C-alpha cells in the first residue's frame, strides 16, 4: 500500500494506523534516506502502543527498549551483523516486543525471517511517499 504524507503529523497518523496491524514479535525494517522520517514514523507506532515517552533517535545507544513493548533500533553506526550480535542486540528481535529497525541494511545477515518493510521516500520538502 502506498500513502502520501504532507507533514510530520500526517506521517505520525499513518504510522499509528499501521501499528494497529502489528503484533508482538513483529520486526519492521524502516527504509529511507537520512531525514526521510523513519524516527518520526516510530513516534506514531509508539503512540499507538500507548508509549508516552519522547522517542529519540538511538544513534549512539543503537537500540532503545520501551518497556519491552517496542524496541527502536538505529543501526547506522554498526558495520555488520556480527557487531549487532556482539552488542547483544539481536536477541531483542525474539524478545516479544515490536522491533522497528532503522538502517537494517547494515546488519542484514542477522535479521530474522519474515520481517515487514516500510519505505519512506522524500518527494518534497514536507512530502513523503510511504510504502507499507
Ligand atoms: N511528511 C513528513 N513526514 C515525516 N517527517 C517530515 C515530513 N515533512 C518534514 N519532515 C521532517 O523531516 C525530518 C525527519 O527526521 P527523522 O524522522 O529523524 O528522519 P530519519 O529517522 O529518517 O533520519 C524531521 O525533521 C521532520 O520534521
Ligand atoms: Mg532516525
């Protein structure tokens, strides 16, 4: 399915709707260039899950665990699946929460099978094409 978002708020709404179709244990790969809106999308998913914390980019922590309900990964600074494994990050894919993974391309060898994919493309200053 393809959706056009015209603002940050619309992306959050689209993500909230999408999250209703997710279940515990799902792993969602968020794809798109820097600044596309992957972290914004996470905010919508968190909102749908009733998580009220500020969702910040886990660039330095690699993964933020929100109460075992949501695991938000940013693998930008990882260079291999081996790194992810060594840091103990991969076990969370099987941890029972929903995983949202930014820059999963960097750890492709250790992703579980059956991942879902969301692609966010920048089509304008504030416009995004979101493929779900
Ligand atoms: N339609 C839109 N959807 C999502 N973000 C948008 C949109 N229009 C503008 N933005 C801006 O783009 C940026 C996206 O940042 P972020 O979610 O951190 O990107 P990423 O995690 O993909 O690097 C934010 O500053 C946000 O306000
Ligand atoms: Mg991000």
